C-alpha cells in the first residue's frame, strides 16, 4: 500500500459497498450491537475507530488490537434506562510469530416483565436477554498499517422465543507517528441470522465507520472525529455523512483523564419536539490507580434520561 491515500480510498469503497448491501431493507435485529461497550468509548461518544492500546478496540475496529503492547483486559457495567442492565468484557494477548488475538463479550438483560392474556389476566413473568461473543485477530500489514477482523456469535431471547446469528467485523488502521495522526475504517455486524424468532428473517444492524484522530502539538488532547452508520439508507452524499461523532480525551496528569463527546445521530434520534436538551452529549473520567484504569461515563438521551457506565482495565 502507498499510505494514507490508499487507506482513504479503501475506506470509501468499504463504506459505499456496505451501504449498497444495507439498502435492500431497513428492518434490523439485534439492535443492542449499536450500544457503546466500554465507559471510555461511551464518554468519547463512540469515536473509537482509531484508539490504540485498548482491548475494547475489538468492538469498534479490530485492527486496533495490533497496537496493544502487552496482555490487557477490561470489564465493564452499563446502567441503561429503567431496569435494563448490561455488561462487557474484553481481553487481548499476543501469540509469538502469529499475531495478536482478542476476545470480547457484550450482554444485555432487559429485566422482568409481567405476562398477561388477551383480557389482562396475569399469567406470570418473562425475561429478555441479548448476548454477543467475539473472537478477533489483528496484525501489522506493513509499517504503521494494521488490519484486523473478528467473528461473533449473537443470541437474543425473549419469552421463550430465540434468535441467533453469526457476523464478522473487519477494520484497518493507519498511524503516522511523527504527525501524531491516525485514520481508520471498520465494517461491523456483516452477517445473517441462523435462526429467527418466529420465521421472519431480519437484517443485522450493519454499521460502517470511518474516522481520524490527532494529538495537537503542545496540547494534552486526543481528538477523535468520525462518521458512523454510513450503511444507513441515504439519497445524497451529504445525507450519508449526517451521523458524525466527535470525542476529546484530555490528559490532566499521569493519573487523570477527562473526556467529552458528541454523537449527532443520538441528538437527532432523541429530539422531542423543538428541543433535544443534552441528547447526544457525553462525558467521563479515567483514573489510573496501582496499575488499574477505572473509567466512568455518562451519556445523555435528553428528556429520556441518561446512561451510566463504569469499566476497569489492567495489564497482565
């Protein structure tokens, strides 16, 4: 490859090819796959496509796994609205002469619901759960160019009905260390259902993301920008790039990081009437203590409420 130009060309080809695949329909299953996984990623509004040295890259751009210097793991808890709770875990390690492997799991529990018959008589209760398990691999394609992929098994169950699927995530990451710049692209959830809830086959939430990051000289800031949901239906080029994400991570000291982010898609989705309040905005903090990194994030959905996440990561 010839460098940055080729990476950008590949990103465009991937984005619009995947967009064509998605155009056949808009109904999707397993929408929980669109949720941010770790607290750090959520605080940055999901602008995680070029983040390095973090095992949670497996959920956003598996190519980022190749930038991890040691064996590293992370575990997190996600407090959604109402009684919805979720969690995630990830781990990455290097296998000599082969490359870097990673694994990740995301889980959502929607709580307990009352089951009734057609006239309202209570019959009991039922639950609903979602689960996705990923296994990934990444390596250096050539100097400063990383590629990676992951396969995942997906399960969803509600009131005795279940659905399963398999999917693949692929990504590329190109870094320019002297300029402290990185660009990347990923395609996620490219796959199909193995079994359906009740005979109706649905598409997976195919997501294509491109992004870039920079550390401005003289500033303790990692600035990430990107465009996601590029596979969503669109009639014009401008409309296809309407869902942008921005995130900033400020290094205040050796042990403290502050983060802010903005997701234009959430801003639009949770706008109620003329006002969206703080929908789409997120913030968080990271603290390094005795070899552990503790991350917290809050993401606003405007009048609908806020989402809270906490993650802990460490090297092994």
